[in-house]
C-alpha cells in the first residue's frame, strides 16, 4: 500500500501538477486519519471486551466465595441456636426451682453448651483480596455492586471478626474454668448457689452469643441481596 502511494506521489510530482498533488495529499491524510480512528476503535473494543471478561470473572469469583460464606454462616447459626436453647432451658423457671431434682438433666444441657465449642465466622475472601492487591477493584464498571462488595468485606466482615474475637475470649475463660467438669461429664451442682454461679458465668457468653447471632443474620441478609445483584449482572 505504501509503495502504491509512493508511486502516485512520484507520478504527480513528475507531472508538476500542484492542484492534483494537493488533492492527493489531502486524500492520503484523510485515509491515514481514518485508519488511525479505525485502529483506535478496534483497540477500544478489545479493551472493553477484556474489561467485560475481567468484570465477569471477578463477580463469579466473589459469588463463589459468598456462597461458601453463606453456608458457613448457616452452620455457625445452627450450632449457636443449640447453645442458646440449652442455656434458655437451664435458665428457665423449671430448672431454677428444682435443680436438685434435675441434676442429670442439668449436666446433660451443660454438656451440650460446652461440647459444641464456640463457632465463629471467618469469611472466604480470595477473589476480593486478589482484586484489591492487584489494584483492580476500582476498575470494574458496575460501581454500585463494587461499593456493596467493598462494604461487605471491609465493614460488615470486619465487625463480625471483631465480635467473634470477643466471643472467643469469653469462651476461653469458660472452658478454662469448667474444663474438669466438662471432661468428667459431672458439673457437681449440689446447691442453688453453685448452679447460680455457673449460670452467671455462662450468661455473659450467652449475651454475646445472642448479639453475634443477630449480626450474623443481618450479614446473611446482606449476602443474599448482594448475590441477587451479582446474578442479575452476570446474566
């Protein structure tokens, strides 16, 4: 192509036709500009296609992580519900009035409370962290979904981790104090004072469990809303 243009220029120069040469020069410039614009448009299309692919892969990765988080939260809630139910029964009027006649039942419910451990939630954040570390998080085109994802990981999840840490500290105190009773399966409840003391110790952990459960349920709702947005965007 360049050889053709060069031959034409040489021919017009030889003819010494200024008007024809100018018209040709303008036409050549026009064609070069058009070629540049086409090349830029093709490049823009390619960049847009790459960005769309990156957006989709990012959202698919976050969706996969959130589904795992959702399952994990439900498992934690299930174990917490069993603990809370056990304490509610121990703290009910039936047990408080007649604990001496229900020693076996008391030991059984205390075993349930202590046996289940202290379930706390830790998120799966691989896709989000990869986007952050690669400085790509702000490049994704759907700013509303991006903002929701950032809020979930940087705010909601951070609060959950902090609450879980507080819960773990209280649990460590309980386990250390009553490890012998739990290990032997006998909490040696012989009178009202002893029963009241262990319930008082458990009560602080119980209150934190209830608070943590409420935050987990709110987080579960937030995840469900975000998953719907991601599904709508991917589809």
